[in-house]
C-alpha cells in the first residue's frame, strides 16, 4: 500500500531501517536517501557485502546477519534480486518491505504481503518523508497533502 495514510504511519512508527544495497559512494541515490533519513532521527543499518561500515554504522553482508530488530527493509537492488530479499525480510521479522523508485517485482510483493509485512513499492523513503514531514510544500512542490496544519515530524 502506498497511500498517504499508510506512508505516514510507516514513517511515524518505524524508526530502524535496513538499507539493502546501500552504497558508500556519496553521489549514489542510496547514500543520499540513507543520510537524509539518518539526519532525521532514523537508525540506518547498511546491508552490502562490499563494505564494513557506511555512515558510521556497521555494514552487514545480508539481512540475516543483523543482530537486532529491523522495522523497515528498504531495497536498492535490481528487481530480480527482490524475492529473496523479501523472504529474508519476512524471516527476520521486519514490519515493512519498501522497494525504492523503479524497483518493482510482483513476486517480492506477494512474498512480503503473505508474510504480513506492509509493502511499499516504487517509492523513495527520502522523498516520501520530505513530502509528508519535511516541507517540500515550502518549495512549491505539489505534495498531494492538503491540510491546514503542518504535520509534526516523527521523533
């Protein structure tokens, strides 16, 4: 589900994000999104076998290697890789399976939904956070959110 209500609930209630495919290169979209979320109070857990640390956090080779609870599994990988990642997300007890912009795989969605995870597809966690809590409206961007009050950012 990618409606505004679901996105807001996910970003307000889930604070630990495992970013699968996070790159240590500052110019990569995964790094930019993870850094933004980290700066807005989210715990980022990098998942990439190429690195030992990214953004000051220990980097794990896979989801199953993370020694603590994960709320959101945010995927920056090619669509063909996502069914196995969805199964791992279910196996570790994640609450949300989030496929980034352009990452669409119905098999992965099906696996995650059948395991009871909230599924977000073809959306960027950074863009959605900025749209719902970060003030994109101040820059003239149509956020699709109509309200007389600015929502409080999650803590």
